[in-house]
């Protein structure tokens, strides 16, 4: 499971990488957002303090105007006491005093040029005409600072109050007013804050002298006996202030890295500074990042946990699959062993009849365990059953069903009886309890080893092929019956064919004819062509067909099991009585295989020797096919007797001069290609090889 360990390492690594990346991304984003939030507080903070400064300044000016009004409560009083007007201007440090009557005409003033000046001359309400409102509905009135008529380079602010017979107007130059108001605004910044730790600084617009410092950690003291502190001394750069304009900038204020923003209050001659230490941005960022990271970590841990859970489930599924695969492999191994044990694998299978019957079979499964099987066995001493079948099921169930079918067929055929009845009984047994709905196609035949007659039943199987001794092929195509176990109560018909010595019965499953190459089937025509070649024996027939299929389907995956069974009938054998009637019956029996008249002579001479010399009660006579002729094999259990040891008779001598006996074997040796004798297992065996004429 090393692959799943790698998956876990990758998931954990990805989770850590995601957490680190999320931290840096969120930290960067939140730093920017935190700064934007702080900067968004500076604009209203500057506005609020500006309004507070102006309101405070207006109240100071109104107080001074009230002081003048107490001393000179009317225009007439001022006209009659010009020296008091001048004294008040000096005492109160005023720059201009004007008394206007009910028509708005100046009747008393500290500037003689303004005397008898009508305030409505300039209709601009932002200028002198604005004070005419004091004649109707206002008690006092102030304007923004403006350039005076007398000196264009001086900004002056005016305040007016109503009098019983007109109104009073006082003027203040900013350059002097701001200095005079320093003490009044020394504490204006104290107690104001921006955010949690931000504060205000109020300074003189022109000199940069600090008037009020709201920094709670500052040692600022506005005492007159100490050296004044300036914005530059606190850490402000005037160059940076000018470049920033109305935007924020960074600076080290009193040793603390901060975000700053400044604004000029022209009306009062002050510069307001808003300072927020970077610590607040960092703290705000850390809180946001912490909250976000907590949420992200929960999400990352959740996703990683789900991923790890999925990997664990996949691992368990893989373990289950491997266990199932191991179980299946074990099952397939068991099925393969069952099948291997069930299929005959020793060839030639019957040494005692190897000279008369040539049997060979092979099976190549498409998978571990095939659904095909074959079998052959003695039904009785002169009959052999051959079976080839294809089971619909695979694996252990298919192998077990195959064993049931094989055992049932073997059991019923071995006990004799009619073939078709035995097959019907097998069908009933297999159909009973067939809950898996498996079935078996089969071709079942029983060959008589004496005559070559094959009785068979086809249960839905492919038709076999008979390859004759002359190389021609013939399909065995009678109507087939239903597959075994497909339906109970089915009756089967027995049919027969006769194999001549040298003929071969070739049986196969559909894996042969249905082998594919580029969508084309191997088919029966290619099978027939392969069998029409020079086939030496049953082994050669199976191998030639297998090579033809492989050459045809080269490169294609085998789709179905390939099974073949070849049965070559090379000759019959029968036992006869060692009597004259037995001799006649033996000659007649051989006529069923060949019409060579020499065979009758050979049988008469050899069998006569057995009757006269061996003392055996019976003898066996076999006819064996040869490509260039045939062989007659005589076997008897009599006393050892080798007729080949007798000397050849002198055929040139007159009959009366010849020795008795030996002439028959002499004639046989003259007609035969060869004659051989052997003594084996207590039996005399004489083989006569004959060439075809």
C-alpha cells in the first residue's frame, strides 16, 4: 500500500502548503484592507477636527466682539469716543474695528479710509454686503477669511454683532490670530482619537510649531519656558507632506512607524495631522487574518480529513479488491486443478490398443479456467467412449458442473445400455437443482474397436469432421439435440458413422471456428483446409489446426477456450476360435477392411499354424492401416512358436523329396513386405506387413 502512503503525504503536504499560502495571501490582502479601513477613517476625522477648530475660533472672535460691545454699546457711543475704539483695538490686539449704522454705512472705524463706506457697495454676500443681515435677522455673523481691501497679501477674518443702532464688525489678521490662539487650542487634540490608537496633532501652518499633540505617549508640553516642538522634530517630512497632498503617507512619528495624513485649515492658520501607528493596522490585520485563518484552517482540515478518509476508503477498497482477487485466484487455482485433474493428459492413453486407435487432445483456455472439457475411456473391452463438451459456466461453479457432467457420463456409459438413454439420464441429473442455469453442449461417441462403427449423440455441439485416409474431409452434420441441462425431459437420438482404417474423427469446440481476426471468423472452411494437409496422426492434426488458428488470429486476444480431440482409427481387432470355422470367420472379418486376395492366403496359412502348432484355443487378428498398405497382426496365448525359425523349403525339389511343413510361412514371406515374430506377456505375436498393390 505504498501508493496510499504517498497519497497521505501528498494530502498532508498539500494541506500545509495551502495553509501557508492562505496565510501569506490573507495577510497581504488583510494588510491592504486594514490600511484602507484606517485611511477611510482619516477623511472624516480631519473634517470633524476642522469643524471643531473653526467653531472654537468663531466663539473666541464672538467673545472679543462682545467685549467691544460692552465698552461701546452703540454706533453713537463709538462716534463720540474714537480714542476708546483705538484703545480697544490695541488692548484686544484687533486689526480692524468698524461701526455701521442702520443703513450699513460705517460711522466709526480704526481705518479712516473706511469712514462713510456703505457696506452694500459690493453686492457679493461673501464680502462686506454679507454683514447687512445683522440689520434684520441675525445676532452675529462670521465669514471665511478673505483678502482685505487695504492689503492684498493679508488674509483677514471678520466677525460682526448687532447693535441697537446698527452693527459692529471686527477684523483679525490670521498671522497674528493663530499665534494668539495657541494657548486656547493647546488641548484641542487631547481626547480625540482615530480608531483605537490613532491621534491628532495640531500645528502652526507656517512655522510647523506643534500646538496640540493628542499622542498619549508623547512628552509634549506647551509651557512657554520650554523649546517649542515642531512637526519636523516629531518626524514629519515637509517634503513628504507636500508630495502626499491630501493622501496618506508613512513616517516615523516620535519613533513609531505610522500612517499619516495632513490638512491645512486656512481659516485658522493651522495644519491638522492625523496619525495612526502601524501597530493598529497590524493588530487589525492580525485579528482579520486570525479569523480568516481559523476559518480556512477548519476548511483545509475538513477537506484534508475528507481526502484522507477517501484515501483510507480507497485503501480499504483496494485491500478488499486484493483479498477478493486473492480469493478469486485461489478459486481459479482450485478450479484449474479440478479441471487439470479431470482432463486426461497421458498420450497415448491406452497402450494396449495404441496400434489400432490414435487419440490426442489439447485445450487452451482463454482465461485461467476454461469452460471446455474432453474425455475418453473404455466402455467395455472392445469399445471406447470419446466426449468433447463446452460448459456455459466459468470458474469453480463451471468446473464443478463440468465434473458433474463428466462423472455422470462416465458412470452411465460404463454400465452399458443404450447411448441415447444414458445421455437422457445425464440430462435429467444435470437439470436437477441447476439453480445457476448452466448448460453443456457435448458430442458423445462410442467407437467399436473391432469394426470402427461410432455411435454418437450430439447435444447442441459443433459438428465434428471425418478426415479420410485419402486426405478428404467430411462433416458429420445430422440434426443435433438440445444442450444438456438446458431442459429436463428431453429425448435424444442416437446416430452412427463408420470409420475405415486410416480415418480420423476430429472434434472441437466453438473456440476454434469462432477465433477472430479483424472481425472475421476462422470458420469451418479454414478448419477443413487445415485438416486436408498432410496430417501424420492425431497429435499432428491437433497441432496443425492450432497453428492455423494462431496464424489466423495473430495479434488478437483469444476470446474463447480452444479444445480439440482427434481419434484416429488405424484398424480393427477381433478374437476368433482356433478352429476351421474360426479361420473362415477371420478371413471374412478382414474382407470388411480390404479386398486384397493375398490377405485370405496369409490368414489361412498363419491361422493354420496357430491351430496346429501353438495349442491355443483362440487367437486375435488385427487389421492395421498403413499409408502404403496394411498389416495383419496375429496373437495367441499358446506355447511359444516362431514359424520364422524353420528353414525355407526347397521348392525346386520334387514334392516327394521335400520336408513336411514350412511351405505356408514361406509363401507368406514371399508375398509380404516383412514378417516379424515376438513373444510378449505369454503371447505369440506375428506381424505381417503388406504393401498395397
